[in-house]
């Protein structure tokens, strides 16, 4: 009985392994490769593997991690960005102090409230600037990654075409 359960387990594993198909290099790049000389499926797989290695060696790009080895310069913070909360506090305090004087109230209390409001606004503006800079950096990184994958795809396609495949 123990032997039968092992046999069933092995058969189930073989069935699962047989049904799981690995994605080819060409399809992972969005390419269609046609064997112009009626190459067998095993030959196509071998050629794709060799061309993948060749393209990676000649471009220095690994499509699984296209940004490897790339130094991307981060966007510099806006000039004086660290002082925006302080500037906002000073502006808020000055404006509120003037209002307090006009209203014949305690200008110091108005200035304190104005400073608080101004510093919050300044900090919020700085956060927005940082978020925009981060989005711009991410967009730049994505563009670089796409360009590098394009370079790799060209090299892979050239290799496959040299081996008598039509690549689209």
C-alpha cells in the first residue's frame, strides 16, 4: 500500500510538471519566432537559450532586471525646499500680526496662529514637490528600463535571424 501511494504521488508530480509550460524567451519579449528551415522545437529552444545568453553578454542587459548596473541620478530637491515650512511660518506670522494690529487685538496671538498655519502650508507644499520629483524619477527609470529591454530585444532578434528564423 505504501508503494502504491508513492507511485500515485510520482505520477501526480509528473502530470503537474508536464502540464506546466515554461514561457519561451521570445514570447517573454513579446516576439514571435518562426523557424524558416523547419527547425525542431528542441532546436528552437536551444537556439533561443543561446541567443538569450549572447544578447545578455553583448548588451550587458538582463531582461529580468533591466536596471541592473544603471546609475540613475535622482532629481535634486527644489532650491530652498527645506526652508518652505519656515518661510511659510514667517509669512503667516507677519500677515496675521498685521491683521491683529488692524483689529486692535493681541498681535502676538495672531502671529502665533499665522505662523502655525503658514508652516503647515509650507510643509504641505514641500511634500507635494517631493512627490512630484519622485514621480518624475520613476517615469525616468521606467523609460530607461524600456530602452534597455529594446536594446536586448534587438540583439536577441539579430541572433535568431542569423540562425534562419523569422522574428516579428
